[in-house]
């Protein structure tokens, strides 16, 4: 069975708010954990409105981002695409080179990079989001950042996700 490697860096990681979806996919045989990993290149990881994490498609900025790799079936990808709003312009699933961790500390710096896919902030707002955040990113979406996360069902329903992004990026950059 063909599986895509998917690098998750935010709420889909183990023990984070949307990991329940990955657990469902594992139970149905549509996903399996592969390894902890870091991006091979520096990329910005930021937190936007509602504590939502975004990987930005701006190579060379930010840091090498920590996350996890899962092998996911086509059916599983469809479910993750739905969560990430790929058809609504929220995120884009794009290639990313990641270095799996062997679990031995800095050994991952000598491991071979593998090609995976990650959910990046949509290019229609990514650069504005990076500017709004003050061009500062995180190495990892941690429990601290996740404390501010608000699930979709708990956000105001009279405004779209993209409207929230537009409002957020319209404010001056953070210092």
C-alpha cells in the first residue's frame, strides 16, 4: 500500500490538540508513526490567531523545525487535508526535506534527509504573517504555545478562518 510521509509540527503531534485525528487514522490502518524529525532547512514556524501554528514557505528564515513523521494513506491524507483546509486556502501540502532522529541526541545531524510533505501556511498570506509576527519563529510548537490554541468549534462562527488571518496580519508587527 502506497503511503505518503507527512511531517507534522503543531497540533497534529502526539499529545497535542488535534492528535485525535492521527490516532483515528492509526486505528483504521491509515497512518503509522515513523520517527521524530527536524526540517533539513531553516523554516519559520509561527503562531497566529487562536494559537494556530503555521510553517511558512520561506526557506532560510526561522529555524530547523522539530516535529514528527507519519506514513499516511491516501484516505488519511484526505482527512488531514480536510482538517487543514487545503481546499479552502488555509494551508498547502507541499514537499519538505526532513531529517529523522535516531533518538541519540545530535546524531540526526548526520542522518540522511528524506522527502516528506508538510502543511504550510497558504502562500496568499504567509509573507504577511511572517512580517506581522516580527520575523521571529520557534524551533518547536511546544505545550506553552499550545495553551493558547482554540479549536475550530470554539472560535467565533460568524467569521471565516481567512478573515481571522486578514484581521491578524492587518495589525502592526509584534516587537
